[in-house]
C-alpha cells in the first residue's frame, strides 16, 4: 500500500455570493420598518458607522427624494454605478442568497435580532386554559375539559369526536356522560359565548342562549328578544332551508312572517361564526409606506417620494476612517477599524442602491399603470416584472426584491406595490385588463344588480363581454367565490 502526494492545476467557474452582494440584496428586499430595525442594529454593532448631523455636507443614505415621473435622473453617476453593479452581479441576483455564517467568533447580528424579537402572543388554548383553571367546576371535569380546550381549532370549535378524544389522551374511563358534562361546563364557563361548540350551528345557539339569558349584562328590548327567539327557532328547526335562502319555505313551515324572518336574520348577522378568533392575538403589525405618491395638478403628473423620514442619515466616522489609514496605529486595531469602515461603506452603498432601484421601479409602475391612479381598480392593466426589468435595465430578480413587502401611499389609499404586477386578459381596446380589474368588474356588476332578480354567472359573463372583457362562465364562478359573493339563489331577496 503506497501513498503519493501530487499537485495539479485545474480551471473552472464557480459562482460565489460575496458578502457585499448578499448585503445589498437583503437591504433591497427590506420594507422600511424592517430596514429601520436593521440600521439600529448596525449602528450599535459597527463602531465606524454613525448618524450625520443635519445640515452637514456629508455622504449619507439620502438621495433626491422627490422627482417628477418620467424626468431624467439628475444623479447620472449613481445610476452608472448601479448599472455596473447589475452587469457584474445581475445573474446572481436572480438566485437565492446563501446563509452567511460567522466563523470569527463574533456574535451573529441576525441571531441577536431574533433574540430581541417580541415573543408571540398566547394562542387560543393557552388563553382559555388560564380561565379554565379558575373556573368553579367539579374536579372530575377538569382533565377532560382541559383535553377539549387543547383540541379546539382556530375558530374555537371542537371538531373532534369523543372517541377520538379518548384515543388521543389515552383515557378510556372518560365515558360519554362525563364528556358531555365536561363539554357543557367548558361552554358555560368560558368566554366569549359559543366557544367549544361542535359546529357553527351549535355555536350560534349558544350565543343566542347567552343573549337571551342576558349573561353579558345587556338588557334586551322586547323587539330584540322576539328577534332572538325567532332566530333560535330558525337555526334549531329550519337551518338548511335558511342557509339555502328558501325563506318562503321557512315562512310556511315556521308560521313566521317574512318581516320577522328578516329581523331574525339581522340578529344572526351580529353573532360570531368563529368565536375563537376574538380571543387570540392577531399580531398584526401596522403597515408603513415605503413610497408616497402625490398628484401634481399643475403638471398633471404623479410624483414619487421615498417615505424614509424616520431612517437615520448615515456616514462613515471620519475619526475611524483616518485611524484605518494611520500606520502609527497597531496593526490589529487598524485591521479591526478597517473592517468596520469597509462594512459601513458597503451598507451606505446598499442603501443608495435600494433607494435608486425602488424609485426607478415605482416610476415605471406609475407610467404603466397611470389609468389605475386616475380611474381606480377597474383600470388596472396587465404588467409583468420582466417588462419593467427590461425597460429600466435591471434583472427580474432585482425588481422582484425591490417590490417585495413594499407599500405605497397613494391618492387611492395604501396599496401593496406587488399588486400592480399581475396577469390579465385581452380587452376590446387592446390594452388588456388585469385579473384584479376583472374581479372588480364582477363585484361592481353584482353590486348593481336587482336583488329580486339576481344575475346568473352566465349573465355576469355577458355583462363583462359588453364592457370589452371576454371570460368564461367558470371564470366568473371562480372570481365570485374568491370575492366571497354567494350564488344567484343565495343573493335573491324575498322582500319583507
């Protein structure tokens, strides 16, 4: 057995995502709120990065904020640098960035950010179990009651059988009588009413029982009490006919006038179909616009401005910049400072790249989607990211990252930037309508119909064809269901 050592030269091509490129891609993709947190972390971590005092002529992250649409950019040098960046790394931008690992023993900023993220809110079971532990119930009901609470779905309903409950918790001693008592205890002890019902129908019955018993302290008027009692009769004995909007049959079988049926339906509309949703925290974060669009009436054009007023103006510290070049400073210290100076320069460059790219994309969107800004959702046109990327000279991946998670404050309200990129259908005028515009046409057509004679899906398709949009009936059905619009039979109004 013999071991040999040899050296050979081989040529090959390997794609590597340099740290500078990875950082630029990450910053480009960040919405303004996330970017604000990232900059705060960088200011704490990087000794060479600092905020610039207002009024000083310093290199900063800000670019010209407000520029009229379709006018040439005054910062030719900045765009030339951006084009060079695209030419060098455009292909890489279309791929996913690998996760960077720290091998120098320093703390990972991403891990620190995750550690500092606020904890999630309590889920439904955790919230209800707190109240269940304090409830005044028999001891033998506590364990099966806990099992039921832990088995609730996100709507607060118990969508499991007693047999499945016994099997899941391995307790064959829980007979049906015990589980029924535990279920009634859970339903009566926990708020809001309707929790732990086995289906929507039972949940509505529990909520009406609570209202009639005036459990919440509210005193019902005679009219409301009658409406609740009628609603309870309808849900209890005529549920299917009511769901199918067969109100004349309910009127005949329940010996109840249409006026009373409509009053009962109004009461039912105030009840919760998903009582569990009212208990859990939504953890919804407020939306912050990345771009503000305003209409300039004098020039009849829309003006785009970055909504980065809360972002700090950054610069490289002059002190540390000089220290990195001072040969009198110890080599180890100079290397440390130099690394931080370079990282600060890269971050500032990435912020410039983000601002320039975002504005260029927004300007092209406004130019292509001007009818939406003038006329509304029905005028939204087809627009592909590849089209915008081709026009402004960037890669499709860069455009995708630029619009990811970004919102625009427009004269028509807060709108997600990605909404403007959509497919669509050909129209009679040849411009093409987006799928969102077609959905809006379906909604408007239904809103304008005579509810005593609602339009069928075929009739809706014909109405759209009259407006220059040709789609199949099954497409109308799909969009109607996406919009939560019931069928013609369920939309029919029977009068009072």
